[in-house]
C-alpha cells in the first residue's frame, strides 16, 4: 500500500521561495530614496521570525561554532572600518546585510528536517536553475541577446546596473560571455554549478514526483552545463569538470544520470555546431588559458589569482593587527578619504578578500569550513540504503563545484548574495544530521501474496 505523505516543516514553502529568488533573481529590489531594499533580505527576515517559533533541533549543529566566530570577526571588523574610514551609515547597512547572509546557515538547519522538506527545496532550486541557465544562454547567443536585454536586463528593479548592461550587451554577430540576474558571468555560472547537483538528485528522486516535475528537472539538468560553458569563465567550467570527475570516480548512482547525460548532450551540440562557430566565444578561453600557462604575471587578471595567496602574508608581516581583524567589507563600496589597505592589492580569492576584510583568522576559518564540508559529505556519501547518503552525494557535488569559486573568486565574502549561496550549501550540509532516522521511500505497488512482497529500499 502507499505510504503516508511525509510531513514538512512549517515555513518550508517560504524557504523554498527564498531559494528560488536567490538562484534566479537575488538583486530584485525597490528603492526607498537612495537605499535599495532587496526582496531576498525581506524573505530572510520573515524566515528568521518563522524559525523562532520552531522547536529547537536537538542534535549538535556541524560548523556552528566556526560560522559564529567568522560572523563575530566580520562585525568587529566593520566597527574598525567605521573608526578608520568614518562610514557609519554605509557600514551599518552592510553589517545588516552581512548578518542576514550568515543567518542563512542557521535558518537552513532549523527549516530542513525531513526528506519532504528537501523535496520542496530541490523543486525551488530547479526553477531557479532554469531561469539562470536560460538567461546565460540567451544573453550569450547573438540572435536572442537583444530581446533578452530589452525584456529582462533593462528593468532596474531586476538589474540595478540596467543602463550599463544595455550598453555592454548590444546586438552583434557573434557569441559573448553570458549574463544572468545573479550577476556577471562568473557569478551566474557558479550559482548554476551549485544548483545543478540538486536538480540531478531530483531527477532520480526516490519518492513519487510526477511527470511535469520530471520534465522540468530534466530540462534544468540539460541547460546547466551549456549555461556554464556560455559564461566562458574558466573557474566555473573547472567546477563543472570537477563535478564530472567526482561522478566518474565515485559512481554516485543517484546523481550521475543528471550529470553525465547533460554533459554528453551539450558536448554533442557544441561539436555539431562547430567550436569555431560565431555562436560561441571559445577564443576567450583559449587566449586566457594560454596567458596563464605562458606568463601568468604579465596580465593582472592572471597574476591576481596567484598573488592573492602571497600578498596577504607579506601584508600581515607589516600590519600584524590584521591577524585578528580586518577593515570590513564596506570600504569596497563606500567613498572614503582614507585609502583602504586592500586598495591595489590582489583580492581575487575568498582567502585574500576575507583577510583584508575580516582578518587572517577569518580567512583561515573560511578555508577550514570548505575543507570540513568536503570531508563530511564525502564520508556520508558512502552510506548505502539511507537518505543521508543519497542527499550527501548531491551536496558533495555542490561543494566540489564551489571549490574554484572559493579559490579564485571573492564573491562568498564581498557580496551578500554570494555569501548567502555559500552558507546555504554549508547549512544544508550541516542539516544532514537531521536525517539519521529518515524513512525510506515506499512506492505504490499492487497487492500480491505475502511471500512475493519485498521490503522497499533505496535502489
């Protein structure tokens, strides 16, 4: 007989809306005078109020102490920034958004408690992935770019930099780096990489899903690798390759179909059209890869990624106070009379950005958080016959996909939406302890003699 529907946690629908907005249009806003009010911030505030009424999670939260320590260092560094640069109003606004971004970690652990909660979140991720991957592809191709720019990117409430995008993404005869409502190509493609394993899991969801959602999920999986490719950003493409290699070496049958099939289809389409076609922009990948192999220090775009791991230690020897606290993140956005320490420095890495903003201790903690997330999911993904093991396969791939973004990008620290995605993934990994006794899926079967009945299990 059919199993009873699994219960969901109160407020999980609102959490799903947050996940969709984060992955599809995190810059959706209205302006109150000079201050932009972002919908995603209001959603997080509503989730905080909802989470306060939920019963506490009895199990110990993974990574909780580390996240709290980083948040304390971040806020203390903003105080240093106010005293140094006299940016009280800007620092207060940025501190609020920083707190909201960090709170995603804690909200996720409180909201995600049952497999049905995960099902709701995965569906929201699929819808967000469809929007972002589609925009990346359509804004890259010359025949669809003008229409997408006029209909989507020209709206300032969706894209605050609408005028600049319109001027940059005009009509043309060849492909360009795609753009999404998440942001520039590297940021949008990183979001696609993080959400792709969620769609791959939903494609093989053990419980009943329905043909419509199966079709939407398959479409999201097929669009994901093409969306990453049309960003023409080496970091996200490397992230997709890491996803592929992880699946090939580890197996992970619950997600491999949603990874291997889309990559095969995308590769076939590209080869059929022709790599040298004007529809694509592979020349950029060739030129930039050649530059980093031949003389990486000749171009600042390449040298920054290397110096981001060298200059902070040199700077620390001259400014030992940065061992504990930095100068805050507000100095990147506010006009100051005092030149910030990070001005002119290589900050194209989460490590470097965290160092100048929050101090060396925070930079090390960010790295340890990423490493521990990989170790935890890698260990739990080996569990067979449990929901924890199945979910861990997807979360491991998401964490693996974030590695190049964290290693060679600064958005997890420098932008609130980047921090929200980072702490969403870390929060989902920490919630794995909530599923130690999760029920196994039970499918509807016809009645048959007791001797022929087999107990349901993950297959």
